[in-house]
C-alpha cells in the first residue's frame, strides 16, 4: 500500500521555517524527531534544522544517543565558546552566592540538564567548601584536645565520630582523629606517669615505708589517668622485698637464728633472739605472742604489698612437726589460730581473707628430730613419704595463695618437700610462699 504524499504549500513552508527560527539554541536529536513526527514527509526539514543550528555554532547533528549524559555532554559542547564562557560566568556567579555543600537534590535544581561543565564547577565548589570546613574542624578539634586534662574514653570518641561525620564527608576519618586521640591519651598517661614517678622518688626513695592508702587515694585523685595503681603497686612490692630477707631456698625469714654452739661468736642481740625462739618452740606464751606479732606484721605487708590485687584469700599452712604428738601442740598452729581470731575481730589490716589451713599438711608417720646436728635430720624423701596433703574442708583455692609457716629453717629441706607436696596437689608454684621466724646462720 502506497502512503499518501503530504504536500506543503509555500505558506506552510514559511510557517514551519518561522517556527524553527523561534527555537532557542541547537535543535538536538529529540527535537528533530519531534518535528519529523509533526511534519511528516516535509523534505526541507533537515535543511532548515541544519541552517538553524549553524546560527548557534552547531555541527551536523549526531546520530541519536540513548545515553542522556553523553547527549547532554554533546549538547553543551555544541555551544560556541562565547556562549559557553558566558554561561560559565553566570553559573559561577550563582554558585558564589551558595555557602554550603551542594547535595544531589540541589545539584539537579542548579543543573537540570546535567551539563558536564556545570557539574565540574559544582564539584570544585564542593571540594573547596570541604577543604575550608576541614581546616576549621581541625582547628576546633585540636583546641579541644589542648584543653582536655583527662583521658578521652570510648564514649567521648563515639561523640567525636557523630559530631564530625557529615552526610557529605567523614571528617573524623579523613583527619585521622582517632589516631590523634590515641596519641593524646598516650602522651597524657606518659606525662602523668612521669610526675607520679618523680613524687615517688622524692618522697619514698628510701623504701623505708609503704605508700599509705591515703597517699594512694590522693595520687589517684590528682592523676586519674596515670598508671597510679601499677606504679604504686610496683613501688610497694619493692618496699616489701627490700624489707624482708630471703634464704637461698626462696624462704622469707624475720630473724637470724644462732645455734647454741655458736653463741659465743655472735652479738648479744642475735643470741638473745635465738634464745627467745627456742622458748617459742617450747610454747612459752610470752614468746608465742611476740613472734606471732611479727608474723602478723609480715602477713599484713604480704597481703597489701606482696601479692597481686586479684588474690582474694591467704591460706596459712603450718609445717608439720616431726611427730604426731608434737604436732598437736605445735607453737605455729597456735600462732595461726591467734592470727585467725584477730582477723575475725578486724584487728588485721588487710583486704584479703585469711584462712586457718594449719592442717593442710599432715605427718602420717613420725621421723627423727635433730635440731643441733644437720647430719641427723630427716632427708627430703623422708618428708615426701611421711607428709600428706589434707583438704577435708574442701576449700576452693582459686584466687588464693599459700603462706607456709615454720619456726626455724636450716637446710630448707622440709620447706622444699612441703612445697613439692602442695604442687603435686594442683597448687601452682607461684601461689606458694614460705616464711620462717628465723633462718640459721
């Protein structure tokens, strides 16, 4: 079927020509198609469009592109340089009145035809705004750090993140704020620690006394973010180790013990102390009280300065006597009972629980006794064979330490054996401490 030909007279041609001339700007492909549909079969249409586009610096119309962005790009480039410069100047002037970040919604309003060059100008403006705001934020952030006198905790860090993370830019990340905060916290701790150490050196350098609870409270109040607890604990541990002596067998001792055969060769004070210790062994009340007070003093220092903060209880263990009969009336067991009673009355200054565990080690078979002659003493294996561990009370040893007590140590054999017996019963080695009233010289 042959389509009917559309015939346009001269008046219609003139009217179409005037309509095309009235169009502002280049006639793009979409408009061209619209005109073709409106005036089908009008052979002069392409010629009139071409003539019109030449007036606006346009080239031969490109093949229709379905990609709107490329189409807009080609459209904008078709504007002659003079018109483009003018358009840019007007757009820059419009942008100059804007003093905020231009988001996508506003971008569409400013540049509805999505001209690439206008988008570039918007991007430049946005980047400049971010750079300026970034400088102001950094100045504000650094000022906040300089004024801060306390550690910035996780909650405050989160507040910084919220404050400095905008919809259009994450200033918290781009300015490495978390890294700066961590450095600030480290520097503040370092500064406060240096001041704490200086105070400790000036006031407590002699290690003659521990740092009191009140002094600890004052230091923590003054330096809340310094490592007060760690530094003071370290100092007090040094004080404790400086105050109490140890044998080669790693046993704490409070006095020197001089054998009777050697009394003529030592000073009277140590000889008298040795005589008093023998009376302690003979269960003389006066000397039981005297040396019990010394052990209480050690126990308080031990609880407060000698063990870690996570320790909750101290088990007082008595070295068993050589015979079951002697063990029933052991002076050390009586000492432990006095300490237990004083603790229950609140007369012992420590925040650990003190437990009477004097029957933890039981002599199941008698061994010979020889205080004066080392060669006649029971050997290590004798003690291992005849001493057994007893926990009838079913104590929970978690977060606890054992303080093994004896009156005199000479070779340290029985202390070593008792320590090994505790270890074979699942007591950790670093939870076993040993103390004697005196070590033989």
